[in-house]
């Protein structure tokens, strides 16, 4: 959260610096400083009154989780590495509908629609009541 406030402060300083050019040109620096302080206080007040800090905090946390997930995917060899690992698991447990579904989604994310469709059909055969599998199959 502190990082976001520092970023907000830095952006405000940059914006004010750009707005300061005409004031320095006409040598009215004191007016610029007063207007800048009023501007900062006004924007901070608006954010404190109307800002949704809970959702902002949630967004930052979700972003951190997303970054951790991407790091883990990279450690596993990227999406192609994940596909290979899922294939190994499916060979060990061919009746795993969830494994076939994940494989289908991974192929779909790689725009390999033929293999995605095959995997999703297999997942649907194993779990006919799964609405998500059906939803992906309908996209094909």
C-alpha cells in the first residue's frame, strides 16, 4: 500500500513539474507553490473520501499472487513445460477428468485448438456434468 502512495506522490510531482513551466517562465514561483499545495491537498482529500482502499488493497494482493504464479510457471518450464508435466500425470491417471481439462485449457491458451478440443472432449467424456468443460467446448 505504501508503494502505491509513493507512486501516487511521484506522479503528482511529475504532473506539477510539467504544469510549473509557465509559472517559472513568468517568474511567479510563489503562486505555483501555493497552487501545487492546494492541488495536492485537493486530490488527496478526494482520494481519501471517495477512494476504495479495500478494493485497492485487494487488487495489489491479487497482483502479487499473479506474479508468484507466473514465477512458478517459469520455474516449471513455462506453459510448454506445464503441458509436458500434465501429460505425464495423465499417462499415470488416464481417468483424471480435471487433468484432461487443464491440458485442454493449456493447449487452448497456446492457440492449439485441435489438441485442446481433443483433450476437452476426453475431459467431457469423463465428467459429463462439468459446466466449465462444456463452456470451453462450446468455444471451439
